[in-house]
C-alpha cells in the first residue's frame, strides 16, 4: 500500500521510493532494497504498476514506476482496509481498564 501511494504521487524510481517513504515517515519506516525491488516486481506483474527505463537525476538509467488504473483501484481498496484496521486497533487501545 505504501509503495502504491508513493508511486501515485508521480513517476519515481525504486531508490527514490524508499527515500520518500523514509522522509515522509520521518525515518520511522525504512524499506530495504532487498524487500523493495521484489515488491515492485510483484506489483508490476499484478498490473498495478507500469515501468519504463529513463535517465534519473544522476544521469544513470533507472526504472521509473507509475501506477496503473488497476493499481489506483487497489490502492483505494487497501487504504479502506487499513482505515478499518487502524480504527479497530484504536478502539481496543482506547478501552478503559
């Protein structure tokens, strides 16, 4: 869900995705490359991301990802599921002893 959300903000390459997640979460969340790239490949195989090679800001070729229509729908679904889960956990945590 987090990868889809970051990519939905605009075309971005893998390393920048992990940097953006760390930046937005104020370094609470860190995505290791060994986890990120397999996840990106899974999302691409499922048709939720599209990738194309182009030059990055360093001038090196990098795979840039964009969210597909199916990926946006999946992001909406996962965001709604997360909101329900977070509310349920919050309800339990707010329970007075």
